[in-house]
C-alpha cells in the first residue's frame, strides 16, 4: 500500500491508499478518492510541487491537487486544448495549410497558420462546424515523449517547417526530448498538459482573423492568426460574447472619431496621434489634474530635451537592451538618439549640484513626450502608438527611504485611480534574463518593493523574469467597466543607473553615498490612458473631465440673446459650455448633443426667456427649469476636479 494526499477544492486533504505496486495516474487516484467524473468539480489535470500534469500521467509526488473548471488553470487548459481542436479542423478543411503556434491568451486562444489565401468568414464557419464534430467525437488528448531527432524527422516528413524550427531551437538550448500531443489524426508539438478529451470543448466561438509575422519578426513570413474563445458552459460563452459586443460599442477608435477627439492618418505616419480641439482639451484637463496632485505631494516639475547623445544611451544600457525600440539621428556628425524614456535628463538635473542627505528624497516629475519604434502590426488606436507622453517621475532617495517612497507612490496611484472609479490589481515583476546590475542590488531592490506591498496590505501576483533590464518593478493593472485589465502605472526600483552615472549624496557621517532611483508612472502613457478612459466611460465622461460640460440650445431665434448671455456667464464662472443657435428643430439639436455625450443640455424658448431660466436636461433626464444660480449649485460639485487633503 502507498499513501497519497489529495487536496480537495475546500482545502480538505484526503488520505488515499493505493493498493497496487505501480504508481497510479492522476485519473486513477482521483477516482479512488471519489472525485466527481462529470460537472464543475471534474478533474481536468492535476497539480503537484513540480507543476501541472495530464490526468493520464503517473503520480510521482506524495501530494496532489485536482485542477477543475473552477480553477484559473482549468480555463487555460480548456482554451489551449480548443486551439488544438481548431488546428485539427483547419488541417481537415485545408490539408495544404502549415501550422505554427497556438497558445491560450487572457480572453481565449489563437492559432497561426501559413495559408496563401486569406481565411474568409465562410471559411471560419466551415472550420467551426468541423470543430463541433471533433468535440462530439470526444477524442482523447494523448501525450508522447520522443527524442529531438525523432521529432525533427516526423515533422519534416509532414512538411511542418515551423514545428521543425521550434524543435531545432529547443535542441540548441540543450533539450534532448520533446512532447507531442495527438488529437484525432492531428499531432502537435506541445508542452501540455491538456483536458482529458475534446468533449469538454464545445462552448467555443471563432472571433476574427489577423495577420501575424512568424515569431514577431517583420522580415519573416506573414501568417494568418485565427482568434477564438472558449468556456466550460454555453452560458459563460454568451456572457463573454455580450461583453465583446459592448466592447465594440465602446471602442475608443470609433468613439474618438464620433466625439471628434482625435484622428490617425497614414499620410502622417502610423502610430502618430492628431489631437482635435475637444481631445486636446480633455488631455489638458488630465494634465492639469495630475500636475496639481504631484505639486501637492512634493514633486518638482522638470523638462528634458527630445534628443540626447547616443553615448549616454550606451552608458545607461539602453543601446544594448532597448535599441530595437529606439530612433536615431545625427547632429554635427555625432550620433544622437530620440529619447524613449525621460530618466537620463532627470539624472543630469540631480547631478547639477552637490546633494546632501538633507535634500533627499528628491522627486522630479515630467510629462515627457517619448518616441518608440513599434512594429506596424502592433499599433492600435491610442493604446499602442509610436509617440506618446509619459507622466514620468524619478525619485532619488537614500536606501532607508525606499519603502516609504514606494508606499507614497502606491497611495498616489490609489487616490488618482479613485477619481475615475478604477479598481486595480498589482503585479511584482522580477529580474529578467537580460539585465544589468549585481545580484545584491537586485535582491535589495526586490526586497524594497515587497516590503512596500506588504505595508500597503494589498495582494499581488508574482511575474517571474519580467522586470525592467535595470530593476524589478510593480505593475498596476486597471480593471475597467467591462472587467478588462489594462497596464498603466508602474514603479521600478533601480540601484544600477545611479551607479553608472556616478550619482551621490553626502550622508550624515560626511561620507559619499549612492542614492536609489525610483522610476514611476501613474497614468503611464497619456495616450493609452485616454484610450482606456474613453472605453471605460463609453465616451460619457464625468462632468469634471468632459471637454464640453454643457450646451445651450434655442427653440426660436427670439431666445438667441438670452441663451448666449446664459452661456457667457457660465463660461466666466469657469464652466465649459457651448452654444447652438442653428435654425434646426429642437429634437434634432438635442439628439446631436446626446450623441456628443454632453452631460448638461440647456434649452431656451419663449417661456424660459420670460422667466429668466433654462430648461435643464442631465444625461437624458429632464430636471425642469432652473435659474443660473440653481444650475451652478447642481453643476458645481460634479464639475470640481477631484481633490484629496
């Protein structure tokens, strides 16, 4: 008899005795433990201290946990498995197609295919029908471990050149074996694990097709990427598809055009935003709000140049680790780089005079415009552009001040996100494979971030190996009105650049010490944040943020003078109010104002002129007649920029 511990969903541990000499598979062990064979509690795979495993894999650990549909890993397993079902179906419909890769992603999955002719909507319908047949067949996902040489021979015989390249890369890294998964007649290179069989993958939907370069390299083959999503139940799928429809309505690119906020023009260049008057005003309001919050919290506003000598970017490490994202030029026959970040200028401000421990912390803030060389295939409205403005700050402090300063940044993020009604999650990213600095510095920096997170008593996820090349970081991911996550704010702890640029301060013992530099943003890219705001509010901004807070409309020309006077008085009081005196029907004017998502509509006719009032509508709701004073009492609190004492 061998004893195994099975941890159940309620964290109860069940002791199971296995009577046979061979090790049980996960499926056998869970059956002995009495776990359900169907439904939400059905095991899909198992987890031990080494990771996730197929149910058919022998259990080698003393304790295991089932992975079910209720676990986040369960949804990943399902979606990755449905990606394999998609590939099997594509090969059945189009035998000449070559397959590339097909992972699960946050909201679904995709698979890349090499097909000369584009997939059409009709093609997707045919593929989906074949996928449904595969689901009905309940085909098992069968794993096979073979040598690299065998795998290369097998996929070469199948003509699957992309799989061969992936296997050759694994061999170059020292791998001697790879795992394959077979589903029906389709065999794929895959690390696994997978759901037990295809019958669980019925609640899926193919969503779209896009181009994607092989391995993200624009010099390589352009593949076709089929996106899809999958859930464990049709009801969950329907809810998700409804959210996708709502997301289409909120698409910031469409609303940006309809609300006349911004435009993008290929004649100007990809990823370069043209801000229209209302969009520029929205941006100006955000910038003013942010500057005010920073000034109240002890930041000093600074500004740096757009180009700096290339030798400085070499010294900082950017040329070695970030060159592919940078633009270069030449001045007086010397190489210069257009800045992708603002940190170098801020370090030169620090170095402009001798610093004492009494000066620290120093907090430099800049709304700095930067340029980054993004591939055309990843550009997307405001959320992925080539020129953007970062709300960049660099805090220079003594090592002992680091946890407190990080906590202050987290408090600033908390307060500013509350102004927009955002909840958020935090993620700690550790040292990447390509990095600079000593092990000791990285340990100190990572420890400082962890200490601040614990002090704030907020949960966080660990993201191994995804820090900046010069230091670990905390990333803050906003959750919008549709529950989607957006990366915006970040805090990075850097011991390395102060050393490379010889930054110092005189400590209380009169010794020269090295400061720590914290890199941080709150909104991140202003362009990206505005794109998120547009979708979060569906363009219906809070009154304080709306570029146009109200509009005065007339029913008759006899009311023009009264409407104009009312508008003028509101403007003098600081409100953003427009005037519409066009000779159009009132219903038409109101409809246009509502489509423009203007919060307050003020209507003037003969009755309003006689009584010295406006008939007020607030976001479609009729509030009745109001004097200017009554309107200001109502409008004032909503129009006030958020403030914390």
